[in-house]
C-alpha cells in the first residue's frame, strides 16, 4: 500500500486555534479562532491542489474541506460548505439512483404539487436534509482515487484536535470527572455534545474495522481514543443504544470469535467508564428506569411515540396513510417553523398536531432542562408523522435493501444508526449525516475481504485501494 506523507501544518494551525478557543483569553475575542484556522487551512490546501499535477488532488481538497467543516463550532457552516462542494462533485459525475429512492422522491414531489406540503416547511426540510442526500449521491465518486491513508490521516487529525480541545477543557474544569459532562463538546460548540459523540463513534467504528483487517496497533489506539471521547461526552442513552447495537452485531452478524470477544470487551469497558465519569444522580436515574411508572414519567418520548403511532392514526386516516406533510410534524424543519426552535426564525407556521402534541413536550424540556429522552424527536416517528405509513414503508424498504447488499462491517454501522434513528432526528444534523455516510462508504472495500478465500488479510486490504 502506498503511503503518502502529508504535511502537519493543518494540524498545528488547528491546535493553536483550539488553545485560543478553549482558554478564552481576556480582552481578546477568540470565539472565531477555529473558523479562522479553517479558512487558513482551506487556503493552504487550495494552493497545494494547484501546485501539484495529480488527477485526484481535487477530490482530496473537496473531501478535506467538507470533513473539517464538520468540527467548526456552529451548525450552519458545514451546510454551506458541504452543499457547495457536493453539488460541484455531483455535476461532474454520472449518478446512479436506486428505483426505490426514485419512488420516494416522486411520492414527495406529488405531495407538494397536490398542495399537501407547504413551501416554507419544505425549504427548511431541504436545508436540514441536503447534506445527507448530497453525501449519498456524490460520496463514492468523491472518495474514488483518494489514497486510503490520506483519508485515514484526516480522520486521525480530527481525532487529535478533539482530544486536545477536551483535554484543555478538562484542565480548565478542575474536578470535571465528578461533574455532569455536558460541557464536553470539543470544538463542536456549546450544547453539541451529541454531535461530538456520534462523530467520534463513527471514527471509532472505522478504526475498529481497520484494525481487524490490518492489525495495525495504532488503529487500536485511535479506536480507544475515539470511543473514550464519545463516552466521555456523557451521552448516557446513546451509549446504551450503542452497547445494544454492538451486542446485536456480535451475536447475529459477526462470525469471528476474536472480534466478538473484542466487542464485548469494548461494551464492558465503555459502560464502566461511562458510570465512573458521571454524577451519582445519573447512575441513580438509569437504575430507576426499571420502574415502569418512573420510566413513563422520565421518558416522555414514549408518549410521543404513542401519539404518533396509536392515538392520532386511530382518529385520522389521512395522517395514518399520508402523514401531516413535510416539515409539519416533528422534524427539525417543523420545529423551526414553530418559531421556538432557533432564534433566527420567528415566523410561525405549524400544523395543529405540532401545536397540540409536539410543541408542549418540547417546551417542557426547555423549561425544565429535560434531556433527549424527553424530547419529542425521532427519525422513525418523524417519517411516520410527516410522510405517513406510505413514506415509512418506502424508507424501510430502502434500509432493508441497503442492509442486504452491505458487508458485515457496514451492517454494524447500519445497526447503530438504525437504533439511533429511534431516539432523535440525527440524520437531519448535517455534521452527523456527512461523517456517517463517509465512514459507511469507507467500510465498503472490506466486503471484498470477506469474499476472498485464501487471501491474506493485508494482501486483501491492499487490493481494495482501487475500490474507492
């Protein structure tokens, strides 16, 4: 495998910006330090692209520009950057779209032309979903020709930057190990710990699967670092879902005894680390969830599911079959149009169901500081609420077809993401959507390894370089 030695200039620039960002020097506005570092690095990469005569330079530049936009401390820069870079790549390739995906698109288009959906709600739906769809459409073409070590190197840099940000934050928050870990957000910005969790978790999955094939000890170190950062963010519910997904994969999908043992070891160490770095009330809260009455009161998301799949459909056949409309129930677009979700949008255009069933639960969470378990959000319930049973069935068919054609490593990631879809609208967060799709595509070459008989693992991984 050809190993390309890349400059560490980008890493040094980002590390300096992290120090400025985390230390918050008095009388010096350092809140945009990471943005400035990002712009400098994009400029340097752009210069390198034009100064070297290699056909894959453009792909490398676009990938790194998109990837590093996901660690900026805001939720909007990545939408703009990934959309522009992705559209540029999409217009320079022949796209192959699955028939079921075309049916889903036609279903959405027909709804719009029949006046079932509103233009404002559709606009924000597109805004929140565009990164996911662009990543799916152009992701494989984007990665084509890029040396795997280049991509791996960029992942490592992301990991080191986030580790540095958390370490500096830990130094500033003496005794943080006995505190609520909500402050652990790395460079992702305030209240974005969940996005840090999922991003680092995806990198952990990548390094884990890379290690099972190459047996590079450095991959094992990076895997541990990735999972540790994820768990350290204190996202208890997602950590438990990750553990469940890992058990399902180890028992049903994985065939290697060593991999099964390693996965169970990760679960044990992860849960131990989780409970040792959170406040005692978090531990008590998890234990009390075994009480059904406490569970119903604490996890009001259960009421949200009951309303979406039982109460409203039993009274409204139109809702059951076709849903309330895109951006008209519990998606991020629907919440944005309530005027209570983000400060930039004050206009109100919500459905009656959003007003009666969704908004009160959300406002209670805001008022009392309840966690995601109480939030009325879920990708699965949102699809049901906005596209109805017809849309949900089409999405399920797409997922089943994707799962059936995936290798075992990709199936592991799909199981994790599938479980997360029951907990929040995570695919509507551009930064999360991009890293999930990229890691999924990076795992695709391993399918060849699984099909090879009598080929050494290292030889097989070398032969996979051309697949991207």
